[in-house]
C-alpha cells in the first residue's frame, strides 16, 4: 500500500510540472506610483522563458531591489519594488574654492553619507563642516567654517638665527607662534617685544638686545685683527712714513688720517697676523678733516673689520686706542673721555673727542673705541707739552666725504707738493752724458764737472701737453753751485739725442739758488713748456757747466700743468 501512495505522489508532481511547463506561472510587478521605463508588469514564467524585471523610475527615490525572489516561481506571485528616498546635500564654502565643483551639490541615498569636497580659501585654514553628513536623512546644507591665517614676522634687528625657517610663520588665529633662536655679535638677547602665545592678527615681533660690555682683554682681542699698520713710500719704493688705520668693511675699506698718506705715492698695510696688502685706491678724503678712506687689495679674503658706534660717548666713559706707536705695532692703551665736541683753533669744522688715552707718533689713523668695542673716533693728535691731552676725530665725520676714487699716485699728482726728492730714484752718470743721457722722470743723478771744458747733458721724455720741467741741483761747494747756476742751459730736441737740440730762450725758464730749512743751498729752476713746443719735441733736458771742479746731485722731474699751478 505504501508503495502505491509514493508512486501516486510522484505522478501528481510530474503532472504539475508538466502543467507549469505548458501554461507558465504568472508574476505580477506592482509598481505603485512609479513610472515604467521598460519591460512588462505582468509576465508568465516558463522553463524556457525567465522573468525579466521591468525598469522603473520614481522621482526623488532610488530603486534598491524587489521584495521577493522571482527567479523561479512555482505559483502566482506579486512583486513590489523597494525604494529609498534621495536627499540633496549642498556644500556652502563661505568664500572658499573647491578643487572639484561637481561635489558641491550631491544626491545622496537616505541613510548614506556625502563625500566632503576638497576646499581652500586664501588667508584661511579649513576648520570643520558645521553639520554631520555621514548618514543623510533629509535635504541639508553643509557650511564650511574657517580660521583666519596670520603672518608673524620675527625681526632680528641685525642679529642672526639658526632657525631661518621660523623667521616668517603662518599661524592659525588664536594659536601660538614658535620662537626662533636669536644671536647678535656684541649683544645679549633680552626678549621679544610682543606676546605670540595667541595670535589674532598679522604682526612683526622684534628682538630686544642689550649691548655687551667687554673686559680690557676682550676689547683688544676684538679690535686688534681689524687694525693695521700703514707704511707709505715715495719714488723707487723709498720709505716715507708710518701710521695706523682700521677696516670698516670685510671687502677692504679702510679708515685713516689724511696726513698718514700725505705726500706719499704708494701705501701698504700690515695686519695683525703679519700679512702685507697693497692699497689700490683712495676712495675719498678730506684734507681739512684729516680723514681718508682707502681700498685695500685683500686678494679676495674677507677682512675682520671694526663697527662704528651709533652715538657719541659721554665724558668719563672708558675708551681704548690701538696702533703703531713709534713703530711698535699693536700698541694698546686705555683711558677715559675728557671732553666731547672739542674744537681746536685753526682747524675749523672738525669736532674732536679729547681723551686721556696715551697715543704717540704712529698712532695716527688708528681707532679709538668704547667699552663695547665700537669705534668712536680716529686718533689724530696729542699735545706733547701737556699730560694726557689727546685728540681723536669724531667718527661720524667720515660719512659725508666726497668720493674721488684715485690711485695713490693719482692723489699725489693732485694734492702733492714738490719737496726735495733727492735719492728716491737714482742713476749713475754714463758716457752718454756727453751727448745726452736719458733719465726716467723723477731721477736723481750724481756726477761731477772736472774743469771748464767738461760738460754734462741729461734728458727726460717730452710731455704731450703743457707742462714744466723742475730741476734741482746740489753741489759740494758754494762756488761750484754758483757756476752751475750761472751756466746751466735748458734745451729741447726733436730727436732722441743732442743732434737736433736747441737751447730754450731765457724767457722760458727761471732759476735761483735757495736755502732750505736746514740751511742747505741748492739751485731750483723751472722750465716752462707750452703745448705747441711739446708736440714738436722728443726730449727736454739741461746742460751743466762750471769753471772749476764740482761734484753735484741733480734731480729732474716733468710736472703736469696741475702740479705746476700747485708748485707756483
């Protein structure tokens, strides 16, 4: 019996399947108020005809699925769509800008989150969005909130910092800036002049410094490397004089007294380490103020230099001097300020600082510094008949000097006076003196006349413009000098020897025997040369004669027109 019923059930199932295959199972799609885009809402399911879901649309919603599985129905069924509400999320940037503007308005499915746009605003930093949009349940507006950015600038006022990246900072409103380190040569750092713990606007924060006061030993160590000994020279590198000076810039600008370089034609400086440098230019000078600014060829080396004091000292302040006193290089002394703005009779428009600091010859041009290492004056003079009466030119007076940019030789040609030059550049008489011995300009020649039949001729190159030939002659006897003064004959030649020589007419020259301060007599003569004559001649010279034996020294120098005016 059991076998019978099992067979009957199988038969009934097979019959149902056969009927389904033949007739199909109806599936109804209940779309409600949705809009049918494509497909059918009523379909028959057969084995060879699967159900194809219709495409629906519903304004303000997004389709998320069907409420039943209809992939293989076995009986009639109704299927309904499942919808989720769509919300509009609008991002308001409040003055900012978005990288992708498409994200500023988004359609978001109910319960889902929006995507935050990437935004920026000049002068501000993004803080937050004012509303949570991680699970949207309705239309909403989300607004950006910003914090103002402020610029904080740290002014070191001449100092330096290892934290250069911190000197200009961009700080969010209400937050604090980071303090950089600060150091300054010869100063102690005190503080910053403003509070930066809560920045509310752009601001400049300045360092507050306090000048260091140095010990005497520290002062010496500070100023000695920047102080130099100056040696000056005349023709043929003959030593002329000695003084001091000091660098005021690392590229070789040097301050000294004008009288240190006066009448010299070349200068050299020696630094504290013994290195010798040439002075190549006279940048500026003032004879009345007795100040000169020189340019030293430092060969590319950066020089230690002294800094200038920002204000005058007060009476009683400690001061220090350094220089080559009597040639003793690096002599260091100390004292106090006795008087400020001292004026000296015969030296108008120059203000001096009077001090008790001992100085001597050779100190001229060296620095006078205060206890903070700053230059307050240029050591210039002292009263030898008094005690501790020393003068330094106030340092501020170097600033308004007129720039001239001359070579040392150029300064000499402009300002130099014609002094006794014997021995600076020497030459021996040769056999050529009988026919015209050529001498370099500025040469001193030593020779003799043996008798009245002996004669010597010397020549220098003719100038190309108006000039004058200076002749100075010393002799070993008064009578011999008188003979030379009586017989000497200036000449000019269109060739390089005496073959085409002509004596100057007497109105072209003048000579006389004079006596110098030491009581020594010599003949001084000036031969005037006009422009026309200069163009026609190659050599200018002089013939020397005497009635008796006489030994002599003769100096010949061709002067420019400017030098002639100064000499006359």
